[in-house]
């Protein structure tokens, strides 16, 4: 599997000097998009690589092409670098092709609606010509890297394309685990008033191919009170390790800031409050990164092959639930998908795979198969029908891991064998009723 990691290096000795380069590049992009849209009927079947030569023939004046169809290109963009031009052509072709595809879909929807006698109010898509695209600096022609803290790039300055020296932060020179990875061409990116060079590094990673009966997984139950509750299980249903992950300090700060913002908005109406949102987004990102790092570290320490999550889509507040308003407030700032995506990215670096299972009843059912649980006092404690008191998120993590193994084990059997096992273990026939007890019973029934 090919994986990519992007490292950002801040340019410390220049800032506004790059503005004109971005402006010219985006003007050229707009010009080329107009040309491709006009000539699209003859360019439709091209690819991103084969489109470059036909478009250059339409706009660029050379000795072999002295009179292109659109002659104003060379006048407007004098000495525009060839690598910038080719990158802009590929980018423009993708944007125009996407617009044309959306337009065809709109026309088909309109025909169907009119044929059925319905009113069609949907507006047609428009080609957005003005963009804020960032250019790629190709090595050798546009970018030179003499050392880890200095480099040279070619930009438009004082009415000419010239080489300038740029320097980076010293701490940005450390490549953080990508020393032997393949470095791609950097991209100049503007963030606020500062400029960065984003360099992508690529590498090949072999993901685990361990058989299901020999696997060890890390089952993760993401929550609001606790950011994550993890457990390590093997294929026999043995719990090998447990871990609770939480960031109480960050969450307390997050809820304090958001409550202040809500009070201000209740009194004065909608306010932008950029400083509030900067702190809110920073705290959310800290919670995501810290949770993901702890999950992957825990799984790696116990030699896990998979990390299993619940499939979490839109969360709805149950009807008649006491404290629904407070729960909706917390769900709004819950970055569940952000944590899963971050864990997936980090796990692939370690050679581990990711799986998502059905989330229904993982917390509602006791892991020992005794039925539905009742919440007691604090929301993270549950009472089983047997009278046993247990942590509800930990019980849910057991059920998540069990459902992963049950699904994988049943796939190894034929349909006839599967039906025979379901007769012995009835819970296997309904995925939403499977618990850790079902996995243990399945292992005994094989």
C-alpha cells in the first residue's frame, strides 16, 4: 500500500514577496480554463497528461507554432515558466471537466422532470473561473534545495522571473520518520499572512495479512465522557488489555469557551468571534490528535493486527431523553470521524488495518449475554440484569471486538456450516444482538 505524509516548512525570511506570483498563476489558470471550456468538444476525451500538448498548441507561441489560436497568452504572461503553465493546464482541465459533468447531470435531471410533468427549480451549475490555487515548484526548474534549512525558488519579482533564497525554521528540518521516503515536488501555500512549503513524502507499506484465528485486535469505543475506551482481544474472546483515554482539562476549557460564546450570541445575536473559534478549533484538534496517538500506541504495544471502530454516522438525540439540550451541545463538538480518520492514517504507517462494525446495541447489551443494561447514577456505569455493575463503554468495546471476530470467522465457513452454527448460537443470525458471550460460544461450538 502506498502512503503519503506531508510536512510543512514555514518560510521565515519572506512573506508578501510571493503574492504577485500567486496572482499571476491564478490569472493564467483562469485564461486556460476559458480556452479549454471553449474548445471542450475537441478535448473531452483527453486525459490530464495528454491534454498538455493540445492546449499549449492553442495558446503558446514557439518557432514550430508561430501563430496559435489564442495569441494573447504570451502577451499577458510574458516568460511564464513552462512547468507552471503545464501544471495550470492539468488543473484547469480537471475543473472544466468536473463542471461539464455536473452540467450533463443537471440536463438529464431536467429532462426527466419535464417528461414527468414536474416543475424543475434546480439552478444549472456555473463554471467558477476565479480560484485561489497554489502552484507546485518542480525540482531543478523551479526549486533547488541546497540544505535542510535553505532553498531557492523561482518567483515573479520586479517584473521578471528570478531565483530567490528562502530559509525555514530550524525545527522544520527534522523529517519526523520520513528520512528514507521519496520526496515529491513542494507546493507554495499561503496560510493567513505567512507562506509555507508543503512537501509530500511517499512510501510503500505492507499491511498485515494475518489469518482471522491468529489475529489480535484493538477494539475502540469512542464516547463523549471518555474520548475512547480500548481493549485488546484475541480470536477466542480473551481480553488481554484495557485502556481509558480522556482529556478532562482540554474538554473543560472547550466547554467553558463555547458557553461564553453562546452567552454573547444570545445577548447580541450572531457574532464572528474569530479568537473564540481559533481556540475552539485548536482544542478540538488537540483532543483528536492526543486520542489518536494513544489509540495507535496502545495497539502497537500489544502487537494488534486490526483496530476496530463502530460505524458512526449522524447521531440523533433519543426522544424523551433528560438533558437532551446538553447532549446535543456536546455532540456538536464531538470529532468522532476526525479521530477515526487520524487513527486510520497513523495505523497504516504501522502496517495495521482498520475495520468498522455495526454500532447498534453495542452499549445497550451486556457483554456477558445477560441482555439489556440499565444506566446507574453516572452515565458511564451500567447495571446488568444479573445485578453486576460494570463500565458501559468498556462493555461496549468488548462487543465491538466480538462482532469483528464473529463476522470474520463466519466468512471462513460455507453456507451450510454457517447455518449449523447459527442453530447452536441463535444470536449469530442477527448482527445487532451479538456480544462477547456470542463469540465465546461460537468458539466452543466450532
